[in-house]
């Protein structure tokens, strides 16, 4: 089992994957998987104040959908409708296909991330080295026809590896063009990058804390960023990942002995109630009492000594939210953008029969200053909404505001230390 902080990484990548022959599922398989779901959730899942013994009741309420499901993915959807009733992040079942996709860090298709709109499929991102990239497709282009028909769902663009697809695209410029692309397997890895806004201001973009987080690359980029007086940490669209990777990144900004928060586990709550006679749902008090703190890892590169600002949006989740809150509290780093996802439960991923997996929460989290982020998210100090699509020829308003803020405080408070304060 793996400890994670990743609420929606897999669903996002699913939008890029291919349509494969539906994997039929029989009643016996469903029965065995459901038995495993109930056992794991009842025995192992934990969030203060939540009764996980209700899992069977929630599943029973979806019995008709469970019985009618004939494919692995259809069965997965029915189970997840039941699990969604807990109203929590990080409690979800994955089908075998999704498990394979995450393990392989690849998908099959033309290499785009799209958003469904009344006009068609708006391209949000084009993966490097893919048919879409080779054809010159760009963010902001709109797919208005797929094989002669207007796309009515995200599934419209998916298909089998090696199969051609004809698309009509209205380019961002307004011109309509036709393309025939052949679907193939491509990497979903998005490497971290460092860019320079000016000679004193760098931007470090970190897209995930999951399996593809590259520690060596991050350290190399941070070593280069050490020349900057200002650094913007861009965590927009970062859905989270592994605790160990988040701690690694924070170790490049904070000293290793600096507590950033507390994970509230079932064992910790039990100890607090027994030893302090306190309330099991008083998370701030439990965190204050506990000596078990979350701390950054000691990095191979010294902590960045300049001023820091953090970018987030509604797709920043889990570990990205913890990192943003930690830098705000410990460095007075301003947070710019949109309120984050509010999905901050540490979870485990456990195997189920027949190659299914389940992710379930095991601990809650409270920041060093007593802030619980689950269900609330990180509220930015300065609101700034992302553009509908991100293009190099369009203004990035949140980034511009972050840079302007850092420059202003550089001028007004030169030499007053790391971070800037929002007043």
C-alpha cells in the first residue's frame, strides 16, 4: 500500500486515454470486489467524526446500478457513486484499466487535454511528441468535428491505438482546418520547468507530487533559481501526490526542523482522548498537543533565500495545498490565484480482487497555525483568475500579479528577509 495525497490525478489523465474494448465483469467478480471494498473501508479508513460503517448502506442504495453494470468501468462508476456519499476527498475505487494507466505513465490518443464546451472540444494542453503536437495544434484551438460529427462528449475524441481520426479544428486565429491524425501511445509525464520573467525573478512550475515528480530535476532547477531575488512557485493544476515528494520540495524552501503541520491519525486521536480527556473532533487542540509534526526533508540544495510567492487555482489539491499553506505561514509568502480544491486527506491505495484498487483516507491534516484545509481549501491572499486557456501569446494575469507584488515589496522592503507580507 502507498501513502498518497492525490485526489484527482488519475481522473484527469483518464480524459487522455484511449477507448479500449469494454472489459466485461460478471456477478461473482463484482461480489468479491465489493466484499473487499467494505472490509477495507470499515477496518482502515479514518477521518475524525466520520462513520465509515455506513459504507454497506451506501452501496446498498446503489444496488440497482451495481447489478446493471456489465463492464469494469461501469461497475467502478456505480461503486464511486456510493463512496461519494461520504462527502470526502480521497475515497475512490479504480478500475484495472486506470491502475495500468497510472503505473505506466502513458495513454493512447492524439495527445491533448480538452474541455467540453458548446462549441466543441477546447484544447487546454498539447503533450509534447504527440500527433497533436506534430500537427501544430495549440491550446485555444477548438475541435468542432470528429469524423464528420460535432463532439457531444469527451469520449468523442477517444479511440483505439493505431486508428486514424479525422478532425475539423477552428484555430485560435479563427481559421478552420482539417486534420487526419493516427492515435498512438504517448507519455503523460510533464517535467518540472524553470523560466525567467526578468533577471531577478524566476518561476518554478511543479505539476505533480505523484510518481513522475523528479527530485533530481527539481534540485537542479532550484540550484539555478538560487541566483534569483524573487521566485514564484507555480502549483496551479497540481493535484497532489506523495507526502515524501511534497516534503522534498518544501525542504528547498524551509529548514528541516521547521514544523509545517500535523497529520491527525486514528491512533493520535485515541491517545489524545485517553491521556488528555479531550474531544475527538477538536483537531486544532489535538494538533497543538501532538509532538508528531510534519517537517520538510533536508535538501541537497540550500533553502532558497529570496522572496517567494505561490500560485494556485481550483485544481491545486492535496499536497499542493499543504505546500502553499506552509509557505504562506512560514515564509509569509503571498498566495495568488483561485481558492484551491480543499482535498487534503492523506490516503492509502490498497489492492482489491481482480486488479481493482481502492484509495481511502487514513489521516486528516492541520497546518502549523491550526488551519484545517479539507473541504475549505487555501484561500488566496490576492484573487486572480486563470485565462480560459494558457497560451504564450496571452497574458497570464495571476503570474503578472505575483511578479508585480514581489517587485513592489522588493522595492519597499529590500533586505527584510525571505517572503513578503500581505497587509
